[in-house]
C-alpha cells in the first residue's frame, strides 16, 4: 500500500516505477544491462595463482548505468539498493544452466572499521535478500576479515592480487564442512577477493564454493 503513496524508483536511473513491481529497474535500464549467460563460468587467474573458486555467476558487465548504481550502493549511502541487486542475483541463480544446490549463502565480509564507517556491508545486505528469495540459509558470520587492507579500487592489478593474501578466516568449521556455498559480493575485477574468501572456506572443509556477483569488468 505504501508504494501507491511513495512509488518505487529505478535503482539505475531513478525513474518512477509502478507500484508493486517485482524488481526496481525500469524497462529501459533492464534492456541496457550487458547480461552474461546463465551459466557457471570459471574464475580465470594469472599463472602461478592457485584458484580456490569453483566458478562465477555474474549478472552483467560493470559499465554504464549498472556501474554507476553499484558505485552509489557502495560509496554513496544507498543501502536500499540491496533489494534490486539481491533479486538480480537470485534470478541469476534460479536460471543458471547448471542446477547447483546450495546449502548456505555467505557474504564477503568487510573489515569491522570499514563497515562501521560505511554503516553497512553491501554484500551482507544482498546475501540476506538472496537467502529470502531462494529459501537458502544465510550465514553472515562464517567468514571474518582479520586485518585491514588497502582498498582494492586504488591498487594496480598485480597489487590487488597480493593485497588480500590470507586476509580472511572461516569461523565455525562445523557449519562449513562438505557444504555447497554461494559466496555473495557486488563486483568482481581481478578475482582476488573472491578467491581468498573461497580459500578460507575450502581450508575449513567446504565442498564447493561458487561466487555470485552483480557485475564484473571481465568478458564472460
């Protein structure tokens, strides 16, 4: 009912939407997203970097209005965007060609001081929404970032690959052993963040870890 008085807006262009829409993206913006195929694709890493990730599910290319919306979500205090991006990720999982059965959903953690400054962890918000739609438990405290690192966005590619080395640790191994895990994050560039999170989960005994991200700079 409240949407009839305060109609939703497109998360990408801010256009007013009809009350009751399933996802807060207008038809124009939805048609402009550079969608990737509904398939689990490999996380390709440079030679010499061990790969702990069992694959990537990605909504679309990190460009244009999707890129700007994700930047607002992450840096401009727009936590409400989690509904839109979480639903996009859930739809990607539901429609993927490989029907992977996930036991738990885990968000990529932020270091505690960064989360306090930002006011929220965007990956955690999205993971909760994906959990609600897919009816898969979300465990927000199974991964912990143990020390502060430089922001990946300001580093060169080779620096990003090493910046997060062993920065994550898995908590409560009993809940991880032999589980198929959907790891949630917003953006994938070098893949270092996702790979290091997967490493921590695999070392704790996870069966399979697939990362679901909203956007990537890569060509899939």
